[in-house]
């Protein structure tokens, strides 16, 4: 069983803050500071260009990919870290569409908008009849038919936390002759994921949420091993070439997942993610899931008891939720600002969602009770009516 | 006149190393360490998610873009930092091709391979007859005809240092009805660039060479102001949306250059680049150019006098060179390893190019003379014949 007191000590958290927003930006793992300082001073500063050979920089995207792979049921050599989630969606979608003559990209209205935008931009650029079809989350299964090229879903809804059944939907897609692209932005590091068991074709995800890699940390991309040699990357950059340092004028893809690399990776940000992932060393994701459910169930019970104005927006059944809990409240934006002022950091998602993330590595049941207590004080005191909380900031 | 003793003190360079490879990876600017430590500890660690609003992270791609813009003759609001050079080539090329019915992408064999690879991957993905045509550098002007959609060139040849005439070739392309995409990887921070004066349409470049932003630092993208509203990004990510935090399901491009943003930027790497760029504050690129020519002319004279086996591979006329000098030598790989062992760091480019970069911000005439002296000792002693220098490393 994971010792969550030990893992809590791996993070630097500000005094008197209850951080329920690790699903948006994970907090600072203590290991990051020394690692990045070493990369700057001793590797970059001391070794200069030689660090590409001597400091493991060239292999870092694959090494970090394998560390993430362990958390999402992906074998070694099937995940590579780099670029942003959006760009990895583009890579995966272009690859998937190259494997089929079908034209429909099926997604749902609970997908994070950037995935939908990338599909729209790609369809417009390809200009040969591809179409993004968006249905309600509960209508996805019924919408999978013989016209669907790719089923593109985010496993955990960024607003409500609703959890799709990856294995069942992937099986249904495959039965209909469709490929699948799963966005694990709110899954990786949050709950057990079994890409291999689900036979998922492609997956992408985010390095800066539950993986705690820092602001804008590189994202990741998974390609099912037997598909890797069948896809020719559209973003065919030199570090995905079979021999980057031969400087040929013709592109030849590298073997396996390496072909999905593009340009030179941002080493400082990638090293921060690598260091952050050490918090997961030896951790069983089943322990994380059990504790996450314990925390989120406790939070729902406490909030519903203390704050009757907040309406649960997440599935009540924890088996159908990711690692977040959302409540609807008409004055949600102002209320979240008031909660933050009281030291409870969650976030707001339009139009009326107050969102709270539960991250066992650094949150305890006592934290959850204290957060609920402060939210109660805020709600019963109607602090959200104060003028300073009415102003709408751009990022929340 | 720039005080190059002052600028030298802005960099941390290892003792007894003569670093002539700033054209591959710029050395560590002293300002980077404190800046990145502050971003980690006080912004990320201390403010957590609030740093996106309070620490300028959301605006950083445009701020860094404008800092670079000053060095390349681009007005405010026309350059954005982010992603890799390869991905920015894809963005620019997709945008350019959307503005024309023509199918030919004209480039030269001196272009860096990743630019060619990206064009090949894009043409294959679009699958409607686009073709990459590669000619010799000296044949580019004559190859610009009424079939060319985009003239895509790197201004300074990564191997020889040969400098294209951006203004003349752009004018010729425009007269033929073609657009231009300039890769400034070996230009930005190395010599004066006037994108506005040359009427260039698109430009990309690298943050980790002459701009000293650190390993894999974010790249940049320029779009001529009057074209910005005419292009719909194919990599249409949420941070290029008009209202990212409205979370609409339909993509609408942001105004101006902001639409060329894609996903969440890697803040630690981007902050390092921002800090590195402070070394250029108040610097006139004409001063850099004059000093760069002084250094490279001195190096050519010293090497030709001391090392007759090395054959100049760069143009002899400094007006036709970038800020590097290359020599051909049949045993160039081993000789470069021997030079590095003697504390003179340049790099090797297949098949036989020994490449040396001259970077006035931190290199002096005395450094150049000392480097030439050590290379002479290495060459006359035939140190490159030693067995330890025969092994071919992957990155050089």
C-alpha cells in the first residue's frame, strides 16, 4: 500500500493553501528544482553541445515516454514525450486518417476543445471531405457506425469528470472498423489506464496536470506497437528521421515510435517532467485510484452537507468519474474567486462549473475536510457577492 | 558601439574552452539560472495555477516573439515564439499553400533537412499534387518561375555558411507570383535581418543557436502583417483561438499572429529564452555583424596560414557568408573530435565539413587566435589519427 505521507513530502506546496487544481497544473515536485538547475549549470553550461551525447538529452523523449507508459498500460517503446497535446492530437489523427478511406471523425461535446479544433483544422487543410461529428457523451456508443474513421474521445470529461469506458468503446469502434484516439489529459497519473488491454490505437496526454511536469510541460503520444510501422508522419521532422545526422535530403521514418518525434525537444521543460515523474516511482495506480475515490467521496459528502446551493455536476457513481468533482452554481466564477481568496484553489469552467481535482500524492482527507469547511464559510457568508470577485479574469 | 567585454560577462563559459559552436547550441547566459529558478520556485511553486494570470505566462509567447522581432526587422505583433522550428515550418508552409493554387515548393540542397522533410510530409498528407523541388543554391534564382507556390529557403546554409540575398530572391519570387518562407535558424542574432524591408511573407527560426535560449528552446514564427488575417491555421489549437477560455466547440482564429499559437507553451524553456534574449538589449545588430566579420576573417587567415590541409568551404567574401566558417577535410570527423579534446569546440557536418561559429557577444579576437593555434597543434601533430577520435558518435 502506498504511503501517502511519504509522497506528500515529495511536493512543495505553499503554506495554508489547499490545492484542488492539480488537474489543471500540478504543483511543484521538490525534485524538479535541483534537476533543472543541474541541467542548466552542469549539462548545458558545463558541457555545452556535448551534452546532447553525454547527458542523455537525445534519448530523453523516449525515456520520459516509457516512464509515462508504465502509468497507462503501454509497453516500452510505444510512448514518446514531446510537443503539446494539441500537436500530438494532430499527429495521431493524421496517422489514423492515413489508414482508412472513411471520412468521419466522431467525438463528443465533452472533449476538450483543442482536440476538436485540431480535427477541424486538419479536415479543412486536407480538403477531401473529412468531417468532425460531435455528439453528446451519452450518445457516443450509438453513433459508432461503419462510416466512422476515428473515434476521438477524452477519457475523462474536463468539466464534469465523467469517465468513458475505454475498453468497451474501443471494442465497439473496432467492431465497426474504426480506429480510436484517446486523450488521457485527465487520466494519466490520475487513475489506472490500460491502453494495451483496451487495444487502443492511439493516445495522447498532458504532462502538466496529474503528472506534475510544470507549466506547459511536454505532452505524450502513444501508438499501438503493430501500427507504428504502418504510419508515415505528416509532421515529419528531422528527429523522427531514421538517421537524423546523415542529413539526407529525403525523409525516411525512424523505426517504431521514434518516427513520431519532430523537432528538437525543449530539454529544460522535458527534464522537469522527467524529475516530476519520479514521484510515481514504485506507485501502484490502483492505490492512487482507491485513495482518489476516498477523497472525492468525502468531498461530495462534506459539500452536500455544508453547501446546499452547490449542485453536483459529476457522476455520483465514483466508478464513472475521473479524479475530479465538479459542482454547478450560477455564480460559480465569483464563488471560485472567493474560494481561492480563502485558500482553496480549484478552477472554474464556463458556464457554471466549479471544478476540484483530487490528487492523492499530496492531498489527504484532512485537507479535503478543511477545504470543505472553508468553502462552507465562503458560501454561507455569500463572499462571492463581494465586488472584488465579480471581475472576470482570462484564465481561471 | 557595443562593448563586447561587457557582453562577454553576461555568459557562463567553462574555463579553458574556446566555444565555436554557438551556431549549434548557444552557451549559458548568466541571467537564465536565476530566472528559471524564480519561475520554478516562486511562480509555479508559489502561485500555482494563478501564475498563468499573475506571472505573464499567457503573454510570454508574444513578448518573446517581439524581442526576437526587433532583431529580424519584424514589427511588434508579427512574431510569436513556441513549438519547434520544424513545426513552425509546417505552420508557415500550410498557410502559404492555402493562399495559392500552385503546387511547387522550391528549395535548395543547402536547406536544413528538417525543412525539406516537413515539406515532404505535408505534400504527402495533402495528397493533391504538391511537389518539393530541390535545386542547388546557385540555381535558385533561375528556378523561380510561374509554377512556384512557395520559395522556401534557409538564409544561411548550415554547412557552408553561404548567405542568400533575401531581398533580391524575395523580390524575384514576388515578381513571379510566389510566396516566400525564410528559415532564419542561422541568421537571427547572428546578422542583421530585415524581414519588413525584404517584404518576406513568412519566416521561422531557432531559439537555441545564436539566441542562446538553451537546449531545444522554443522556436519562432513570423507572418507578414497583411497576411495574418488571410490565413487559417491547420494546427488550430486552443491557444490560437479567439477566446480560448470560452471553450467553444468551434474554432475561430484569434486576431493577428496569435492565431499561430497552438497548445500550452513550455514555460520553463520559454522563460530561459526570454532571459537569454536580454543579452541583446540595446545591441545594434550592425555592430554584431561587423565584429562577426572581423572574427571570421581573422579565423580564415589564421587557419589558412597554419593548417594548409584544411580547405575553406565557406564563401571567401564575408558579405556572402553568415556568421560561421567551414573547412573541408577528409578526416574532418576525427579532426573535430581531436579539436574538441584540445578545448576548441566546433562541430562536424557530413560528409567532410568542420564548422566553426563566430559569436561576438562572447568571443574575442584573442579567443580566435588561441583556437587557431590549438587547431594547428592538433593538425600538425596529426592528433586526428589517434584511435579514440575514430569512433563515430551520433551527435556532433
